[in-house]
C-alpha cells in the first residue's frame, strides 16, 4: 500500500509504501508561519511546492534503483550510482569518487571490465582508486598473485582482511592465470559473484565477433590470436580512443583478451565414470586405460596435492589442469576465448570451453563478476 496526497478526491501523487522513509527533499519547501492565514492561493502554492519536492525525490529513488548496493567481506557496504554514458546503456560506478564500474543487463549487473586483482591499499575501501598510491599493488600475472590467495581459493587473512580484492576498472591489463576457485572467491570478497553462463551470454550480445557471418569481419579492438593482453577499455591505445569491443549493454572485451570463468560446472568430456579404488594414474599399464581419453579404469579423481586428499567420486571424463589431462574430473566453463588462442572458433561471444578443470590456471584464464538484487 502506498501513501497518497489527494485534493478534492483527486490523487496528486503517490509516495513510498507505508513504513518506508522518505529521503530528504531535493528542493526547499516554504513553511507556514505561525499565525499566518491560509488562503486558497497560498495553500495551492504550498501543495505545488510539496508535489514538486516529492516528485523530485521519487525521480532520485528511481535513479538509485538503476544501480546495486553490495555488501562484501566484513560487512563493507558499497553503493553504486548511475553515471550517464551512452543513451542506451546504464553504467554504474561506486560512489565516493570510485572507479569500479558495472553495467545493468536486464535484472542483473555485470562488471564493465575484466577483473583486476588488487591489494587492500589499491582497494581503497571499495573505491578501487588507490592503485596509484605509494606502495599500492596490483596483480596482473600469475606469479604476482600473493601466496595467501592460493589456487584452491582458501585464502588467508592479512591482518584480518582478505589478501586480494577484485576491481572492474578501465585501462589496466586484467588478471590472468587464476583458477575457478580463486575467481569465485575474489568476486565474493567484494560482494559480487561469478556470472552464470546464461548471464554472460546475455551481456555479450552485440560484441563484435570475428566468426559471425554479419559482414563486419574481425574487429581490431577485440584482442585474440596475438600474444599481448590489452588494458580493458583501452585496447592498446589511448583510454580516450573509441572503444569498439563493447556489447550492446556496455560490457567490454567479452571477445578475446582473457578467457573468462563463469559459475557453471559440467561433466567433463570423455568416458563414463567406472567405480573402483583410487589408483596412481602413472603406474597403470596401457591396457587399463580408456583409449578415448587415457583415463584409467576405476579412477576416482583428485584435484591435486595443493587441494589435499579430497576425492572426486562419480565424476566422468577427463579435464585438463595446467596441461595435464586428469581423469574423474569435472570441467569449469570459460567464455570468450583468450589472446593466445589462434584457431578460428576458439574465441568470440559464442565460444565456450569446458575442457578445463576448475583447478586449471591457464595463461589466459581470467574472469569478471556479476551482482543481482539490491
């Protein structure tokens, strides 16, 4: 039920639902002074002022609804505010002179740029604008990621705070060489999550695709097939240069650059699961391996020594972990392709790769985050 102001039975305007607070008025409302005689003209003027103020505030509330409010690790609250961009796109930037940017796609938001891992100083209480401060660090290459944020994602506190934070900011090469576990944790730390495959596909619509039969051909703004990563939003040129690798929703670099992890897992391709004891794959005779995949009969999978002794049972097929085909392993999903993939069809907005285990940290494995709700 919504509160309303009426005059002679006519509804002038509707306010927030009962129990919801009104924000402070945008414009001043002239008070009625004690002892002042209320005239018809004066009352109409007061009503007109009130209608204008409330409608201005309703417009402000609607504008705020365009962007999310996120709660990250430790209860850190970040509000995003609408930043006018192209007329057909809704861009949201974290308030407080922040740089972290998302765009609205239907009923969810997606990072405008591929994720960059940063330290607490660069994170700057959620604004992501502290990376230029003395001593601030960003982590773009696998060897730069701190040991407190290991491949399995079970990170260690640094003075009570996470060791890394994920930022969506333009002009910086994105982080690569991350596992699915690291990507999922990095998104959760900042109050976001990995995008579902369906969300990623929806947000990618309109990105130039080199394999599409649409007459546009390849687009030099989308980086694939070469050996160099691009700063998201910059495309190897000045930040102010036209940005051409952009979806209709405003998400950038969804074709090429880094291959992006999404939330979905699948049964890896290959042979069906055959129950049996855990075995050392390397010690099995050739005739006990499945010819189609090299997967040994009766293997129960294991992520690897850094994950401990946890087993994977009932998982069929074999997926790759850093160049090693591993039996009894689920597959994560990577989208868009990366710069070192050179075969036609390996990159583009419809390209999907489920040949890698979630424990894989390839040289072009990156990610971006999504958010939903308020």
